[in-house]
């Protein structure tokens, strides 16, 4: 079965510290992986994606993600967290041979404290 | 580009009433998705269309839910009759196959409250 797992419901980080939001996946074939962010009372916004090539992908707002094929992971990272990064983060994978469909993880609530 | 447009943004109705949610996808996009988000169940895919044709409706909870896409620029999600457990935020998203490898663009959502 093709799936995405975000093992942490919540991540707490102090402002200025590095942050990591974890994601693991299970998919047939080469994975297409995505990260989205949702601010309160808003729709999801695209952050970054991995299709092929360099395992370190850079995205919006200073975020990056590292694709690790052997560990089937796609963790979201940022070197220095901001209070304004506090939001709900979703990892997603495109299943093989299912057109435009994306499978989303359950989401991780990131809280950055001053 | 105006992005994905959803209406209404908020809907409060009474149990048993019909509810219609509307979505206008980004012009030129050929995929349209309907999602439901609740605290208990997270983000659920209800149905998606490709070129106005429903491809997968396995996420539609029951027969009270129906979705249509009469043309490339408009889709509706209808609940009839509505129940309190349908209270949720409903998102519409669109994407273009072959471009950005299916990056989906989300609308602002419709917050539905069924009393």
C-alpha cells in the first residue's frame, strides 16, 4: 500500500534553533514527494517538492527537505526557526500510476516559541 | 491569477438542509480535488476529477454526498441531507498534469457548520 507517515503530531522548537519535521513514505516506483504548510484558517500552501536529482531540495521561506531513499524519508528542515513558522505541516506523496492524486500525511503541528 | 476560488467561505445550516459548496479551479488546470478536514480525521480526499470526469470517488462518505463538474471552470459538492457530523472545513484544489508534477493549489476552504 502506498502511504505517508508523519510520526510526530507536534514539534516544539525555540526561536533561532534548527527545526526538523519528519516524514516517511511507502510508494511503488520513484517517489514524487511534497511538503505543504497550513496557517490557521487558510488553505494548504506548497512549500517544496522532490522529483529527481539532488537529494537536498530548497523551498519557500528558507525551508529545505532531504530525500533519503534508503530510509524512505523526506524530512523537512530549517536552520533557524521563526515564530512565524508556527503552523501545520503536511507531507504528501504522488502514488504511482494514479494520475494527479496525492496522498497526504496526518500533519505535524509546529510550534516555535520566542 | 486569482487562484482557486471557493464559495461560500462560511456556511451555517440546520440538520436536514441541503448544502452546496462551489469551486472555481485555476484556469487551464485539468485536475480538481475535493478534501475534507476535521480535527479527528485530518485531511481526507473525497473525490477528484480529470478533465471534468470523476476518477475516484472512494472517499465520499456516503450517498448523501455528491459532486459534479459540469465544465472546466466550475465544480460543486452537495450534501443532502446534511448532518452535524458533516461539520468540517472543505477544500477544493486544482492541478495541471505534467506541470510541476502535480503540485496542487488549494482554495481557502469553506467552513461548514451543521447545527
